[in-house]
């Protein structure tokens, strides 16, 4: 069974019990037995449901982050029961909000759910569970932790904003890696490989959560006008905006 909506970990590194109406359990008795479990066992059971495979053990790392831009990020060490394989995973959760819904923040999870498994050749992280709700902004992702990887931006100097907090470590992080121009070239190749997989694939038009898919399909005028109204005088922007720009679909 899948777990709808957001599953959160509190800052005491325990799993918050999932409300019964959002749980995968068929009966209230099964749910009550789940809630009665110690937090560590709840974590194991929750991850087993999310991964579709029995988890032997799971433990959150101490260096958990209180959040990304708008949610909670938790690093987990997981051992699978069937193979004994150890996995380093990231659990990303974000509760819905009007802002997240407006920004379409759930696209990340929907992208991994729809395309993630077909893009692993482009070094897209493996995703074990993804749920996104565009109406609310609710997002849950359980994915591979790229703990041994170095972000590409690291190679472009201390002036790069994402490097401001690690300037002293840049020589260490860059040691033994290719020069910046090679990193940039590899990045472009991976992006090309990712986009080539679905280049000009009209099936993408059937996924309304993809940015501008309605425009490419020749519809979506109502949503476009609502956005223009928000940016115009109604939203504090230039009142003439609606008069100067007219709707024109792609098709």
C-alpha cells in the first residue's frame, strides 16, 4: 500500500503517527497496533510501506536538517531485510500551504514518480517513494542520498553563492576531481541525456502538472489570466499589464 500525503519526522527523531484517514491500514485495529509501536519500529514499518520492501532497521542521522527552503529533510541509514543491503536515504517532507500550491512545489515529487526510474542513466537520484499534491503543495520524497557526490557548483569558486559557507573546504572538495570546464561539459551532457529521453514526446501534454503543459496543448487561458491578474493592479503590479499582453496559446 502507498501512504498518501505527508509523512513527517519530528525533531526528536521519531516518526509522527500517521492519521488513520491517511494511513494504508484496512482496519482501525491495525492502525491502533501501529501507533502503539515504539517510534523506531514505526519508522521501520513506515519505510517498509514506502519502499515496497521489508526494512530490517532504520536510524535517522544526528545531522538532520530542520528544513530546506520550505520543508524538513531527514537523512536515514536503512538496511533491507531480504538482501542485507545498506542504503543511505533522504526523506524530504513538506506540508501543504497556499504558497506551495501557488508555486507548484509538488512538481518535484510528481517528476520523480513519473520519470525518475527511466532517467537513472542521466544520474538522476534513485527515488523509492514520491507523492505530490498540486492542489495543496503536500510533498513526500524518499530518495537516494548522494552523500559521496560533490555539487557541480563547488568547482566554480568562492564567489558562487552556494559556496559561501564552505569556502575554506573548496580545495579539499575539488581535490582529485576534473577541472571546472570538464565538470560543466559533463553537466551539459547529462542534461541533454535527460531531455533527450522525452524530446518532443506529446504524451507529456497529458500531465497537467508539468510547467506550461497546458499552454503547449493550446489551453489554460483561465489559469494564465488569473496569474496575470495577480501580477497586475489587483496584485499590486502595473495596472496596464493586462491591457498590454494578450493570451495566445502555443497551438
